[in-house]
C-alpha cells in the first residue's frame, strides 16, 4: 500500500468513527446523571411535588441536521433525580393543576427550558490530498425557569438557573455538526447541575421555614 493510500485509509476510518453516532435521537439517558450524592441521613424530610407542563415536557431543541435534543424530558428527569436524591420522600410527578394541600411539603414547577448551541473553528490544517482537518468547539447554555409554591399553594419565588457546557472535536469534514451523543451528554451534565442547584435552594428554604415556625 502506498503512503497516500495508507493516509487515505486512516482518515476515512477516522471519519467513519466520528460519524458513527448519527442515529442518536436526543432522548433522556439516566445513565448520564451522576449517582446519588446525599447520604440517607442527610436528606431533607418531606415530599416535593414536581410539575412539568406538557408544552415544556415535549420541548425539543434542534442541533445541526442530525440531532433533536429532547431538552424538556431531560430537564424533568434531571430535576426529579435531584429531588429524589435530596428529599426523604422524593418527588412524584404531578399532572395538571397544583396539587391540593396536604401530602406535599412544596411544589416545584419547571415553567420553561431553553438550550443554546454555538460553534467556532479552533484550528484548520490543510492535509493534501485529503483536503483538511478541522477542530471545532461547541459552547452550550441550558436554562430552567422554575417556580416554587409552598404547601398551601402560595408563591414563594420564581428563578432562572443556567449552566454552560463545552465540547471540542476534530473532523475531516467541513460540516461542523458535533457528535450527537456528546452534545447529549453535555446537556445531561448541565441539567444535573441545574437540578442540584434548584434542589439545594429548595432544601435551604424548607430548613429556614422550619426554623421560623419554631421561633413563633
């Protein structure tokens, strides 16, 4: 085999490997969420009702031509995993209106989920006769709008949580679409961090409420 043919075989193999995940459809994958981080004895007493409106649950964010990321479903699973991790009685899914008082310590609503994806070229190398080798960088931002209600249905707060992700990849193709599974993994990692932040804020509010009731 000549040197040029050997190089061609190597680059074709690389291209096939880089494009091997094109069938990924952006569905939630709980295996990409870290394991539970809160010891059982440290979990907050109580149960949190989690509401994800249908229009949020089915929201999808397209990335390139190959990937339609199911950001609403990913957000729901990340938030439920975080609440199940942080509260003794977990977070059952609630559909429709706010639950009647009794049973839940608070209700958390995911009002909206947004995902942004930006790309830039890091470097470019001309590789004759194979045209080019390009490294790209993708920056992502995932945001949750969240509303908290107390056990009686009273508004406590509305907040926005956002998290940035980053992905770098190299390809022989001029098409800068990143590996779909890698974008999905980055989105899951951001969703997990956002769920943890929201859960932590909720637990701190519940702890403060218990202390305030004792002082009265």
